[in-house]
């Protein structure tokens, strides 16, 4: 997501996937999102998610968006992930490695 | 001999104490240990000195020197052979095992335990517990499974297992996957749930409710893990307080174990085996607490996994790189190349240390930024420590940048390189839809180039091998597999990516999709290509997708337009076969017969018109509503041609009956006469309660239903009447008739038609309701050309409203009009309007009653105001001087030539603005948009501007910004030829003159600045 410089309204940001995500990852993210925001409880959010999914499910439209997802005029410092000091998810391995003797 | 042994022992004791690195107290003990050996010898030689022996062994154990303790205890037991000496020996062995376990030597420790168990069977109970804990620590769960699977497992042995798992099991995945334990065993279920929870909690945000973990009970030996997982969840949610609370619970658990240690550890013979207080996951809990309070300290404790975890999770080591990148950004914005070089060097060094994987990406951005600013890449390449590996990311970045600078032909070249690299890197497949997307993007870019200029570009690329020379520069010093993607020696062939038709062919050869064919047809239609070319594409579409009725309908329409009715009927027959229920197919047949009848009327063959009318009569749809009036109207015209007055009278009567009133029928006959070029009389007197626009609207509606696009000839009389009728406050006309009349007027380019349409759409908008979108669309079409922004806003709102009403046809029309206004063929920009914008535009358009007029005075006044008010505009137009237009003299300075330039080939973005997009006029006060800089045939000045600017940026001697090749050192690998960005394609005539004029203008501006500065 860091390289995409996506605004919050970008479909990738709505579904919380990277611009390089494939169909499977997009569908998985979409299903997770609609489970979190079902249409009966969050109609507005659901519509946003649905629109984003419609935008990304078609590989041609998705790729056309992806082509221009990197802003060449953005500052080089934006290449680093946003949110200095934020805790990053690194998976279980490094955590369990601490316990290994 | 004995003396030698004594010396060796003495030396051994010294070495052992040093190796252990004992604390101050321990060191004191070990110093004493030097004297212990001779004493030991004395102790061990006398049978009655058992008490002294145990004291000395205890001293070794207290000092942590388990090895010496074991040695002494062994000799002591050999001499004494008493139960006390045996217990002391086992105790020393236990200490030794514990010490080995602490170092992760589980196998060795287990071997000792096994040996001890063999020689001292009376201690087998304690040793079994130790061996189980060793197995748990090693992740070897078979032994634990054997105990758990015992048919009658005593509570004592259960506690032993629990103790081993509680204190030593660090690999919960091994327990979860241990097949030797039953799948539904609570321990295995708990371990599985814990591992899963830990995996999800360390991989993404998890709500606290999802970490209830009912599988792990409070009394489970894995309870500490449950608190740990919850603590990690809170840690990632940023809820440090809750994280601390969970960590406190782990501490409490450890304390409770310490209080009642014999509940979990085997302490039947206190002092023999070390009691287990702390859970196996305690080390993580301690680290987590340190990470919350002070991540640096946590990481500094020691290197290895702890350091890696802390740095990767908390990212505390990014800061120097972040600072370096910010400095680089500042340097790029600054004035000196030397600063940039220094910043690049520092960034590369820092990045190599902190984020080596990001290095290539940063280098790619640096190269693209430098090329954009016209900086010397030679020195920068040296500062970067070499060129990075060229990959798909680089080409994507570069192509996008070049595209932003409106060098579409080069952008296409680089997108092509991106495609090749993406295929090689496995991002795309050669035949996949992603490749199609790249091709479509290239077509869109080519569409932005005016056709004449595109032809020039195609010729230049073909004749001068521009692509080959340019790309070669990027592939020097690249690995062989990448060089294969670059230009090949002697490859000067014509590049397909500059020819939209070839790209379409390429796409269609690998991807059969009606949408692509539809776009191809749109392209050839927009490109005003020969109908034969369009038909070829349509035929190809039909061949590829025979079940699609769209190409057949388009072919039929093309045949109808060239009056090849037989051919058109053949296509329609085919279309009916594949899509009989499609209303468009049915309407096409109707339209075809109406056209045929019209053609026969124009050919003055009334007898054939009757045949056509009979065909029309046979179509069921023709009998609905007012449509029969149209067929009778055709018969009336045929009767007039044949001179059959009686038939004419009969037809007139029929039309009156169908339409229900005389005035409407008279206007209908007038209009149909006009449609087929018959002589038209005057407008009959308008009876009270009737209106001309209503009757004309009715006629238009009938025509539309018959598939005809009527053409109302607006005579002065008609125009005056309509103007008078529509100037009333309200009108009483059916909405569908108003809309039909509006659509006809919208197609009329006559200025008076636009005025009537403006008034008509105003009435429609004020009616409100569902048709607001339709009337706003008519309003947008009625607005004059110089209000392009206002038109665009109307179309954007229409598109949004139509989308909401699911009127996709209207939405598509609005988007099409919007893109025409934006000079964008396909347009990536999504045409949308916010709620506020919709309300504002509707409100403003409803209030607008006067047709906007072009006013020269306002035009120039607004330009001046615009420059005074908006520094952004000045920047956009390439003028960096804020006070250039602060007085009249400056504004109309001859040097500037802003408006009165004689050159037709005005290339200067400074100069061309007024002509491309006039500023806001009365009635258009929402112009906060930037006018789009249209590509001007024959020239593309943007790279030149960039290099011009960079001449100011880069001090003389550092770079020559005008010539790209001179920016590059002779020995640097990235040697971009002069036909690069600023200079290619061959400068069109007048280019140099314009550049020179620009330089003069710049010089004059600088002079004025200096003068002002002196004042």
C-alpha cells in the first residue's frame, strides 16, 4: 500500500489490499469486509465496498488502475511506509524465535 | 605423580570458574575453590568427614559450578557410599542437567538424566519429571504422549506432564500437531487454538472479542499463553494499558505457582529437582513489556532473535533512513546539483544499512526525478554506486512520469518495456487480461496525440530508430536476461505500439471480448476513418463473436446509411436469428423501412412508398400510440407526389383522427413535409390552449419512436413563436414531448436552436422530479462552447443522477459528452459529482434564465482578475513571478505577447492559455478547475520547459540542461542519446523560433524583476 499513494477512496484502500493483489486476494478481502460491514447494518459502507470490488474484480480495469498507482512525482520519503513508530505485523515466526534456545 | 595431578586439578578449577563468568560472590567462591581441591582430597580420604564433603559440594552448587560439583560428588559418593552421599550426587547431576538445558543442550541433558536414572533407580520418579520437561523443551512430545495415553494416569503423573508443558513447552505448534496425542485431547485442542490465535494476532488486526479462547481453561498448563496472545493483540491495537494487564496476569500465574509449586512441579524430595515457577512463554512476556516501555532498551539487551523481533515490529531503526530521504527531497527542491549528489550518496549508504531491499526502488525514483529535472545523471550514478537493475517497476514509474509530461509517444515506448518486463517477472502473463489493459492504456495515450502529429511521430520512429537508440542507454551494464528485453542489434523495425489499429489487432488476437471490439469501432469512428475500415472491424467482430448482435446492427445501420437496403436487411435477418428478442433489433427493422420509404419519396417513386408502408403496417410496433400517423403521413406525401388529392384528403382526415386535433395534425404535416424536402407553408393560426412547441414536440416524439432523427428547420417565424412561448413563466407541455423536442434541438448547431433549448431545459428543470437529469443534460448541450467548465459540471451531475436512476444510457451519453469536453477519448477519470455539487448545479441552472453571451470586455477583465487573484494559475501557466501582472503596463507588455501573438504555431504554454480555455464569464463563477493543456499539433514544449527551468536550478558547470546527452558523462553507463526527451521527434518548423522567443521573454521578465527589485 505504501507505494500506491492511495487516497482513502481508492478501491485498494477501501478493501485494504495492495495494488499488486490478485483476484483471490481481492475476493478474500471483499468477503472479509462485507462480513464486517453487512448491508443491513452499514448500507453506506457496504455500497462503498461493493463499488470498490466491482472496480477491482475486472482484471483489465484493475490493471489500468494499477498502472498509474505509483506517483513518480511523489517525494522519495513517501517510499517508506507511513506511520513511523507504528507496530508492524510480522507474523508468528519472529515471536516464537525469541523462545527458541 | 600425585603432585602433577594436583596441579592439573588446580588449573582445571581456575579455568572452570573463568568460563562460567561468575558474579562477584561466585568469583570469591571459585577463588576459594583453588584451595578446595587439596582439602577435598583430604576430605575424601577420611571416611568420617562426610559432613565436610557435602559442604564443599554445596559450595560448588551455590557457585553455579555444576561440573565440579558432580566430579566432587561422584568421588564423595564412591568413598562414602551412604544414602546422603547418593542424594548429594543426584542433586549435583540435576544442577548439571539444568545448566545444560539452559544452554539448549536437551539431548545431552537427557542422556545424563537417563544414565543417572539407570544407576540411581531410587530417584527414578524425580528423574522422569526432569526427562519429561527436557522432552517438552526439545519439542519431542512422544514421551509426553506416552504418559498422557496411559490408561490409568495417576494425578501425580498428570501433574508431572502439566509441569513440563507449563514450564518448558515453547513449540505449541508441535503440541497442536502431535499425532501421538488424541485429536480431541484438551491439551492438543488448546495448543491448536492458541497457535491459530497467535498467528492471526501477529499477522493483522484482531478484535479483543475474537481472543476469548474458550479452549484454554484457567487451570490449563497453557493458560499463560492465552494471556500472552491477548497481550500481543492489545499491543498491536495500541492498547498498552490492557497489554500490561495481561502481562501482569502472567506474573500472577508465576507467583501462584511459586506459592504452591508442588502442585505443578515434582517436589516430593525438596531440593532435588528445581521447582518450576515461570511459564515457558515468560521471556516473550518480559520482552513485550520492555517493548511497550522502551523498545530501544529491549533491543539492546542482546542481539539475535530478540533484536530482530523488536526492530522488525517497532521499526525503531527507520529513523536515519527517513531523515536521509527527507534531506534528498529537500535537495531535489533546492538549487544545487552538488546538494543532490551528496544527499543521494548519504541516502544510498543509509538505505544499504537499514533497508537494503528498498535501495533499487529509491534509485529508480532518483533516476526518474533527475531525468525530469534535467540533472546530470553521470555524477548521480556514481553517487548511487551504480545503476540499479532495470525492472517493471522502473518502467512503470518512468512511463507514468513521461506520460504526465505529455510525451505520449515515449510513454507508449516505456509502457511497452514495462509490459515485457512484467511478463518476464511473472507479474503478467503474455496473453492475460493485464497485458490487454496495458495495450488499452497505450491506445488511450496515442488517442491524445493529434492525428497529424501521430503520423509524424510514427515516421520519425520508423526512420530514425529512436526507440532503439533511446532504450539502449538503459540496458548498458544490465544482466544478460534483461538485455534480451532491450533493443536488439539492428532492430529498426516499425514499432507497433505507435499504431492504435495494430494494438487493437494484437489485443483481439489474444483476447476475444465484445467490449474491446466495441472500443475498436469507437476508435475508428472517432478517428473519422473510412466507413470501409469501420466495416472491416465490424466484420471481424462478427466473425470472432457470431452470437453478438451489435456488429450486425452496426453493419445494418452502415448499409442503411449508404442506402444498401438489401444488404441491411440481410444483416438484420442475421441479427434477428441470434437475438430476436432484442428491442434494438426490432427498432432497427422499423428504422430500415422508414428510411427506405424516405428514399423512395426523395426518388419520387410514390408507388414504392406504398409497398414500404405495407411492410411497416405489418410490424406490430407500428400500430402503437401515434405511430400510425407517421405511416399515414408517408402515404399523404406519396399521394401528393402522385397528385392524388382525394387520397391526400383521406390521409389528412386519418391523421386528424389519430392525433385528435387539427392544429397538431397541421403541424405534423408541416414537419413531415420539411423532413422530406417538400414545400412547407406558413404556420397555421395557433388556437387557444395549443402551443407550437407542444405540437412540434409531439411530432419529434413520433419520429423518434419510428427510429428517425427528425430535423426541424427553424425558420424565423418558427423561432420567434417558440421564443415567445418559452419566455412565459410556465408552460403546460408533456415532459416526453419537451424532451423529444429538446433532443432534436440539441443536434442542431444553429445558435438560435441552442437559445430555445436553453429556455426549454430551464422549464424542464424547474418542473423537478425524475426528469431533472434529462433536462440538465439538455442544458449542458445548450450552453455555448466557451463555457466548457460549466458544461462539464452539468454532464458530471447528469452522469451521477443517471447512475442513481439506473438510466445507464443517459449516464453513458453524459460521460461521453464530458470526455469530449475534456478532450479525453477513453478517460480514466471517473465522472462523478458529490451531493453538494449536484444540489449547487441544479440550483444554479434552475435559476439561470438568460442565455450566456460572449462579452469581450468581461473576457479580458476576467483574465486580469484571474492573474491577480490566483498565484496557482500563474504557476500553471509557467509564470513563476508573482508580481508580473500587478500593473497595467506589465499586463499588456509587448514582450509578453500573451494575447496578441501573431504566431499561429504558438507553442508556449505561457502564451497559449487564453485561446485554449477562456476564463470565467458571467454565469460561470465556479471555475476553480485548471484548464487542461491541450496538445498542440506539431509541438510539445513540456520537456523543453523542464529543461529551461532546470537551467536555473543547476549552477553553470554542473549541467547543461538543454541537451540531455550533455548531461551524461561519456563514461557513464546510462547514456541517453540526444533524441531523448527534449529534442525528439525532429523539431517541427518554428520550434526553435518559439524557444528563442521564450528565452527572450524570460530574459525580459528577469530584467523587469531586477528593475522592481532596485525600486
